[in-house]
C-alpha cells in the first residue's frame, strides 16, 4: 500500500458533447510510477477520458483529482507542470521546426519569450535525444514522415518535464520497430525516471506487454480493470472487441498473445452502436 494518493483519480466522472453523454460515471485510478493503458474499440471514449483527466474537456459530473487535489481547483500552470498531454491529433503551427516545437514544451516552466534558461536547454536536448529526433531538429514539422512527426510530438511532451505523461495513441503512424521503440522509451521513463504514464493503445498485446494496469472501455463504461494477465482473456476479447480468439502465453515473457479467430457479429460490440 502506498501512502500517497494515486497520481490521477476520476470519481464518478461523466463527460458529454452537447447533450450526448460519452462517458458515464467512471471511476479510474492511475497509480504513481506505473504504466496504465486505456484500450477499447473506436468511439468507446478513450480520448474523451484522457482529455477529461487533463482538464481539457469539461466534466458533466464528477471530479478529477491530481495528486489528491481537485484538478479544477488548481492553477493552470501547476497542472501543466505536473501533467503533460499528447492529444490524438495534435496540430503544429505552420513552418515550426522540431526544435521550436519541443521548446514549446517548456512554456509552463516560465518565460515564454526570450532565450530560456539552462534548464530549458537541457530539457529540450534530453527530449530530442530520448526520442531520436536530434538529427532532424532543424527541419520543419511539416516536412517529416508520420513516424518522425509523432516522435517530435512525444519529445515536446517530454520537454515539459512533468511527472505524469498522458499519451493518446503515441504509436499510431509508426512502423512496428518504431512502435516498440516508443514503448521501450515509456518503459525506461517509468523504471528509470519514475514517471507515471497513462496511454491509449490499440494493440492489446503491446498493452499487455508494457503495462502494469489495463483499463478497458466499452461504450463509455469500464469493461475491465487490472493487470494484463487478468484482463487479457478470451472472454474479454470477445466482450470488448467482439472478436473470437485464442489467448496463449508468449513463450519468452509469459505475456498474453491474442490469436484472432474471427469477428463475432453482435450489436453491442460495434462502433456505431456505442454512439446511439
Ligand atoms: N468534439 C466532439 N464533439 C462531438 N462528439 C464527439 C467529439 N469528440 C468525440 N466525440 C464522440 O464521442 C465518442 C467517443 O469519442 P472518443 O473519446 O474520441 O473515442 P475513442 O478515443 O475511444 O475512439 C464518439 O461517439 C465520438 O464520436
Ligand atoms: Mg481516440
């Protein structure tokens, strides 16, 4: 048992767009110094939950606690020093370089004008180094490949030097080697730098291999929570993804591997039905 409150906690959180409720009455706890992964079908509310936890999305009901304090009672700068968010589809200002983008991660730490401090320079250099983006730091973000661009965004969030990282599909657009590179980086940040990581992934096997805890969403509600080996079962894959499968153990690591055996046609597992 830890004596500290969880890094992030959602209590009875509901969020909607206009009158349409997208997540309802969620209880979520993100443990400090661990990797927690949100998974679930398209449209199940993963991005909405991440934005609600980062205070980007207003709550219809409930509360979010950051380090035990109601996030809606905290000054913006304090929130930005504790928590960095990489949204699912971030937009870069036209013509900005990778280095310029990454420097923007330093804004919560003080002066937005001028040359910045030694601390800023070090944090930017470290973020470029960790993400392998230093070699194209002077190129514009527009000119990069999808994978390079994604790593530049991750570098921007890392430069913010927050103890908590929220990353919405950080491996999208990356080839398999770069996906693993990002997951290994997150694992290093967790193990060597004590970071708390909450991310959205689509790949259940990768989620299982790299997470301490998995939170599965289905139609805006929690379908399962727990350590990967408990969550990634054949019944779970059928229920949440509407997929028949066999789940076996990775012979080297013991992590669950999902062998798809075909779509189960069932109304409540399709994206369109999560919306109505
Ligand atoms: N800005 C928005 N305005 C209206 N509806 C939205 C908006 N963003 C998301 N939604 C709806 O909320 C639901 C959950 O979306 P989202 O949180 O993006 O799911 P996920 O990230 O799991 O794919 C979907 O039905 C989506 O269409
Ligand atoms: Mg999403």
